[in-house]
C-alpha cells in the first residue's frame, strides 16, 4: 500500500488527509518529534500510524526479507535491522539514539494465540510463521520483546496481540508477561480495543499492553474509545 487517503469528515476521530508518497514529515501533520522505534514491523502499518500522529519514527526490527523491502521503500528508516529480534538483543553496537526512546513498539506474531490458529498445539514448537522465514518458536517472542525493552529502556513500551491471548490457557502468558515487565521496572495497563470504535469499518479486537517506566510516575492512561480496561487482578 503506497498511499493513505482518509475522508475529511469533521466527525472522524482522526481528521487528516495525507499520502505516503508526499514524503514525511508533512506540512499537514503537526510534529512533536517524540521518538519511536519498532519491532515485528511487517509492512509498516503501525509506522504509518505513528507518523500520522506526529512521531519521529526511527525504524525497527523485522525478520522477513520481503517485508523489509516493502518497509524500506515506503518509510526510508534511519535504523533498520532485517534480523531475528533474538539476534538484535545480542548486539553490542546499538546506536545511542535508541537508548533514548519515547516509545518502543511491537506486535509479536499472534498465530499461536489466535482462536483461529493452533494455540496450545503449537506452544513451545518450532514453526514457519510465513513463507520464506526460518523456523522458530513463536510463543516465546513476546518475552524476547521484553528483553529488548530491558535493553533499550524506553519511556513507554507498547505491544499488541490478538484477543485470544486473554482467553483460555493463554491467560497464563498474560500473567507471565505482566510479571516480567514489572520485574524490569514497568507498570502495565491492558486494554481490549475494537477497531470498529475508532472509525474503521471492521470489527477487529486486539489486546494492547501499555507499559510505562515506574520511575517516571506517569498517570494511568485513560482512553476515549468507550473500551473498558482489563483488570490484571482478574487473571
């Protein structure tokens, strides 16, 4: 997808009109220059969202070579690592700028948690997530993402996954994810958001982990999408 064109409806929550081909930053977008670095970037949908919100998106990590070509063509990232996040975590040459992030973002592969996927049958087993990729264990990638958070120490870390993560036996992963993030100094809020409540003509629920550094004492996030937060104490 080379362009994004949104109808300028005054009632729309995000009244913007911007084309990726027009370049970035755009005169139509107010930039606040807060820095974002991503992981599991895919083709760059989340990156487009951050750019439209005025963030300075620095690039990120993506294992898939074909998706890397698409991402680099569309976004021209300052830093890009076409490699396994596990490999990135072993690097000793990470640029200083990446240790001063406002947000570190990531959406670990969800097929092993999706209700439409194999779930428990695939947990702990190597599999190919997408054609052309190497075999890897997918259900532990969230914890490798947490390792990256512990290395980069961003002010805010945001992760997204399917609603299946908070259902059935997968709830155990949520407990461990929350435990590990708390251990490295982050407060965690969990939200189940539906794209249909944000102006998207599609009912698509996703779980979002919003993690803030404890030492910064940020207030709890409040959303205006009429979506209730998930109480971790209920797990």
